C-alpha cells in the first residue's frame, strides 16, 4: 500500500481519511543522523532543527510518497508550507487548516476543512472515500489506540525501558496499520510477561517537545528516569482517546480531535495542564521531566506557566533544553542523573 | 574507614583520601586525553605518598564528567551532589554553592536540612567557565594565574557584551587593537562571567551563606565581581578546586549495603 506522508507537529492529522483513501499514513519524523544541509539552504539555523530535518527528509523522499499534507501546528511548520511547495517534488501537497481553538465555532470549521481534504483526495487520486471506508479506518485506528493504551499502562508496573516504548509509538505513525496491529498484539503478550518495575529506576512523567529519536530516550533510561506517563504526540496524545464509531464519521473525527490531550499550539493552554494533572493523579511519579528541543517556541512559551503549576502541586521538575543530535551532551546527562539522585 | 573520592573533570582530575571523616590528602593533575590513565596515575601517586595500598581503601566514589571511566568505583555520583557535600564539610550551614569548573558552571541551592532543593547548570555553551578564561588568557597572552591580581589593577571595567566564547574572543581582540589595557579587559571578562552566573542564580534564588568552589574560585577577580553583584560575601575553602573530590570521599564514607 502506498504511503501518504504528513507533517504534523501535534496529532492533528486525520490518518483515518487517508486510510479510507487506500493509503498508509506516514508521519514525517526527520532523521537526526542525517545532516540537514539541504534544508539549511532555505531555513536559518536558529529555526527548529527538527523542522529542518523534516524538510531534508521531504526533499530526499517525497517522490516515494503518494502525497503530503500539512496540518496547522506551530508557526515554524505553518510557515514552511511555502518552502515545501517550492522545493519538495510532489504531485499533491495539501494544507489542512486544523483550528487552534477548541470551541463550538471552531468545530464546524474543522468539519468543513476535513470535507474539503476528502474532496481534494477524491479528485486528485480518483478514489471514493465512502462512509463505510471511513468507519473501517476508524475501527482499525481504535484497535491501535486500544492496544497502545494497554501497552502504555504496563510502563508503571513492568520493566519496559523507555526506548522500547518509543520504538512502538514511532511505528504507530509510520507502519501499515494491519502489520502494526499484529506487532502490537505480540508485544502486549511479551510485555505482560516482563519482570516487575525495576528498583534502579524512578517513575517520571515526560512532557515537552516530541522526542523523535531513541537516543534521548536512552539517556533518560541510563539516568534511571523511567517514563511511565507522557502527553506527547509521539505518545499518549496519539492513543489516549477513542474515535466514536457511531453517527457521521467526520463529526466523529472532529469530536475526537477536541478530546485528545492538547499540544502547546492549541488554545487554551490550561487544557494541556488538565491532562498532565490527570496523569499525575492516575499514576504515582517521583518527578516531571519538561524537555524542549532548541528553538521550540510553543513549548518554551508554555513552560513557565506549566512548570509553575506543577511545582505548586508539590512535584519536582527538571527543565532540559536539548540540541537536535543523537549524541547527548554530558551536561544534559549530569543534569538528568542529578535529578534522579535528588528525587 | 578509608575512602577515596575521584573527580575526573574536563580539564583536571582531583583525588581526595579520607579516613574516618578526616582528610588525609588531596591532589590535582591534568585529565588530558585518557581519563583512565589520569585517575589511575593520581590515585597511585596519592596512595604512595600516604603510604597506603589500594587494598586498604574501603570505598571509592567517582564524580565529574569522567566518572563512568573509573572501573574500580563502588558508586558513581554526579558532581552536583559531591560539590554540595564537599561544601557542607567546609561550612555545615551552607545554603548555596557556586561551582565554576573547566566546562560548566553550576549553582546549587540547599534546604535548611542540607538536602539539594534545586540546581541550575549552564548548557552546552562554555561561556562563563574555566575554558572561557583559558581562551581569553591565550588571546591576551597572560598566564591564567595572573588574571586575578591583574584585574585588581584595572582603572576601568570594560564591557564584554558577548556571552559566546568565540564571539567574546573576537571582542577582546577588537579591544586590544583599540589599545585597551589588559587589566581593564580582564576586569571586563570577570564582570561578564559574574553577570552570567548571577543571572543563573536568579532562577532558583540565593540564600546565605554561599560557598564558592571549583578551580575558578581561586581567581580573586571573579570572586570580587560576584560579591559586588550579589552584595554578599562568599565563603571560599582553601580546598575549593578539590571540593568535588572531597564530597565524593565523604559520600563514599557513607556508603553501606543499602545505598551501594
């Protein structure tokens, strides 16, 4: 099945629509091991390095994809649409203007945007996206989310190293869903048999910029910080909620989008805090890791308020601003290890 | 009980040997390319000087960037904890520690019970660290050890606006070409490091008494600049540069079956 790529800094992209169109949704995650020189020609190096890596991937691989869609995200993503239009070879580049607000006015707008996307897909790829196909895709998507919820809940009780969890959430957004479901079912059986939560790790909540490469997850693991909850797009945001399988499927997708844990690009940002506190109420943790990738403005903007509120609730928090590199700075390692020691 | 603390820093390796809470000896050497050789050599020399065999040592704790290279350590502990412990040994009521080392600068705030309440560290950038001073010393062709006394002779503290080591070096070269005196430039360098440190300290808040540790604590110019900006007197131990190793040796003394 041909892949349809999407560039989405949150979890805004309606994967189910491209699944119903007969494609495998593929989230562009860049490659931290590849230099971003091709993208650096068009984007200054004081702009989010992940976005430059995503553009580099787009420039190198776009012709392997049926099409590419952007979703409204951070200002960096939004403003790069024009750069992609000019420098990335593709027959189909589309912008889905997912609303930043989450209210009664925004929802009909969102429905219209998704219908417009369906219309363009149907015309461009000569396909028909029927209600039945949408429901089949929603059902598949819900199965993935259900399995992921079961798997993620084992993090607090079993020995599930951070890179193992990270590998799964990456697969969720890049792998064909039928293969993915089989793999998740096998993994669930395996994880249930894993040893108990190890004594040399402390449970923490992870928030901040999406972590797209395993090396940073390994650094957290080596420092003894075991992630048992998170609110990442490559994480719980992707599977925390189920899509309704009743009524109009587009309305169901919009309703789903209004219930998922919010990224920092959505308003109001208190809603993001609500989910973090929900995690903290549900799962005992010893501390909170708030990490941002360099120049990640939405997260840096939220950070003072979110940190302040979490600290006021009595939790220890560490703030890390990381470079986009697989080689983790010794300063960062020392800070993580110190945090582990003091909590 | 005999314990050893080994602090393998980016520039220097430090060792401290303690017996029943008393410091028997300390030493400093350059780390160089091979941290394993650095700690092995300094440990062997230190033990030989004290007339001790390695088998007499009950516990070893390593710290610093090279802590994971010490294969014989019973435990590896971060430099934040070790510096806090070393400062408490020097001044039991200490509430804050400023530590400026070769590659990083840190500020540690402790609660009334001496536990670490918060800490901040510089990021990857070397501005405001010992390495920054080394680069400036090279540009000015002045031995680093003379920086402190020379800044005391400054008639005017020039402003070094750039916080980046590379850009600051260019700025210093521009000041030299303008005919600015070395003394005034050095005073400006100290002032810029102190500004950066005070800004970092502002993130967690300062509580007296404050102990300054690390190799840069030997520089009277930096100490004066910090005291002026903070409006407080800093306590600086004689053993400031080996404070992390002393802290490691103390923590090694406290290791037992449950925290090994």
